[in-house]
C-alpha cells in the first residue's frame, strides 16, 4: 500500500485507532490476547511498521508535545471543542479518563480536525502507548482491567469469521488494485471526449446568389430544422512531463449551410460532415526548447495550434462563437488541416514571436512540402498590460485564401482562371478585459491577392473586420454572453474585374449556459444582411442550439 495514503491523518481519525491499540497491547501483556486474530503486519500502515523513514521531530513539534504533557487532562469535558455528538467522542473519552494519554492546547481546545504530520503521529502514539502500558502494569489485578480483557477476548471469538473475511477482502482488493495499475492504458496518456448535438436551421426567402445576371429563378430557403452531431476523442500523451503528443479523432454529421442558404457566410463554427466516418483531424507533437520556446510538428494541424488568435472567449467551436466567421480572424483560417511546423518564442514576458509553415499537399509526391499550396505566418503578440493583448500578423500563401466564410468572389477573386494565387495578408487583432465582467475584442485584415499565372499579374484587395463584446460569468460561473458584429471578407478592388458590389454585415449573439462542468447549452442566432455582399439578396437568419457533453 502506498505510503502517501498515510502522509497526513486528522486527530479525530486517530482516536479510535489508539483505543483499539491500547486494548490489544493490554491483552498481549497479560496473556489474554489470541494471536490467531492479531492484525497482520502487512495490513498496518507503513508508518507503524517502519517502511517509511520518520524524520526527527521539528523543534516546534517537540515543544508542542512537551507543552501537551504539562496540560494533562482528567476529563473529556475539559475540552471545549469536543461534544458528546462527535463521532469519536467515546474513543477520546476512554483515552483521556482511563489512560490519561490525550492532552489539550493551552486554550482548552483539542482541534480534532487539524491535520497531523507523520512525526507528530509517531511521537503521540509512542507517548500514549507508554501511558497505556504503565497503567495496565500497575493495575493488572484491578476488576475493571480484568473485565476489559475478558470482553476483548469474547469479542475476538465472536467476530473471528468476520475479521477473517475482512482480511481476505482487503487482500483481494489489493490484488485487483495492483492488476489495474499494471494493465492501465498508459501512465502518460489522458483521454478526453466531447459529444456535440446541434439543432439548427436557416431561414429567409430566397437563397443568396453571387451571379445575379443569371436568368434562372432563385431557389427558396427551405426553413427547416436539422438535428446533427459531432463526436471527438482527444488523446494527449506526454513522455517527459513538458511535451505533448495530441491525436484527435472526429466523426460528425453537421453540414456546411452553403447548400441551404447559397453562401458560405452562413457556416456554423462546428460544421463538418464526415457522414459519421471516423477521421483523424488533428495530430501534432509539441516540445519545449530551452525555457522560452516551444516547437510544434504537425502532421495535421492549423495555424492556431501554434499562434495566439487573441480571441480567448470566442475561439473554440464547442464553447465559443456559433458561426465560423465569429470564431477567429480569417487570417488564421488559411490552410486548415495541413502539414508543417511552428515555433512560439517568448522574447520577454510581454512579447511573443510565432512562426508557422503549413503545406496543404505535403503527402503528394508531385508537389510535396513546397510545390503545392502553403501558408507561412509570422506574428508578434504584445501584452502591454495583463488586461490587453494585441497581435500583429503577416501571412504569405499560395492558393490558400479560400477561407470559406466570405463571398464566392472573395474566395476566388479571379473566377477560377488562376492556378497560382499568391496572397499577402495583414492582420491586427486585439482583446481588452475592461473589467472582470466585460471583454472587448476584434480584428481587422487586408489580403493582397495576385494571380501570378495570368497576363499582367492582376491583383485584388480583400478587406474584413469584426468587433465583439463578451460578458463572462453572466448569470453564473462559466456562463458566457457574446455579441459579434463585422464584415466578412469582401473584394474592394480587383484588376481582374470581379468585385463585390455591396457590403454584407454579420450580426451574432449567443448565450452559453454552463449547466455543470460536463454539460453546456448554447442557443444563438446569426443575421446576415446583403449575403454575398449583394443588396439584391434577401437577409438570411441562422439559428442553433448547441449542446456539448464533455468528459
């Protein structure tokens, strides 16, 4: 049995033990104790058997024990904090009034709930046993002593079978515990799970269209509710205590609402339809380098596995924003689920530098790590105060600006004519904790996209922004009320000729109700005006109730 179990014992927990030990020693001294029913040594705490090295008494402990001897008690009633209703009252009363081996503090308090160190326990037990031995030696022929010995012998005989059964149960329990320890999954792997259910629907008149010159009639939004799910299993393994190997398995049925609404602006943050097939959607290994840097090697990862997105309340698809646009700045969505590496380096406690490279076709021998789509990111994160965080971000990418939360033109400003789009993206993100009840954040970004394989290398500018306000712990601990307002990525200038004619605005509100540590329910709504950045499209409303079980 582990010595840690006996690191600290409360005084109340020792009372009954001392009483029983006193009776046992008494009977053994006078021949009335039956060895057949003695407590076996392996069933006693290591502290009592010498398996644990008991340190010398500290000076203050020795002084306390000496003081205790001067404050000897004759009756349990002298202790003002001991009541007859206490569970160990009779044991304490016996030790005081019969053997005189328990004492109180100078203020007549016993402090039964105070923890007891090993040194204090050993010294106290030894002193009490000395008192019991002396008392029994001097009073061996006394009627009360003889009566107590006879009672103990009778009880031992009557409960012999029960004691034997208890001993066998303890031995069996120890065997099962040892087997469990030997057969457990891993000493260094932790398994976490998450089950998400979504009741969602898109509402409006007609689906959004990007090609309004078409003579075909627009399809109507079905205004139906759908019930979907997503299951994740996360295995976190550490080999040194400072590193992390993460593997995440996922299966889900939540569709991209583009088919229902005509625009990716309506996407939910937790969408991903695998038709309930299990996929590996996250695999990386992170380890420290020195005291200030961490390196992350990703077989399947994202930019935000390495870099701080400066959006602490919204940036989790199971706990934060209900929409894909509201989760984080679009600059972090370039090249989702790719292969690469990153480093996060703390230049100082207030300044962090992050560098990440991801390749979208790393397993393709024709393109490899550098010949296909990619994103290279650099970010400086500043924390001038404990309440304010600012991120300055730059990315350079190839064929990776289709971030899936903007208009069709912004996702491909060259209308499918280019196979080599180089993007230079610039982002500013900030988050400010105004007070413990209010957090304000947001982002602003610009993408300069160039078609390097078209005549004259035309370029296009894509602009976006968002502002969010959060009220953490509103109505209860871990609850969250959040509002997001912004403009999804919009083409504001294009030498190729394709531009978004109007401006779409994104309005979002949700409230996360944390039922307990394992269950959270989040109702929310998203309103999109001028979908696809075109005023001729009807307003679209998306509602959802997200329910998440975590374990």
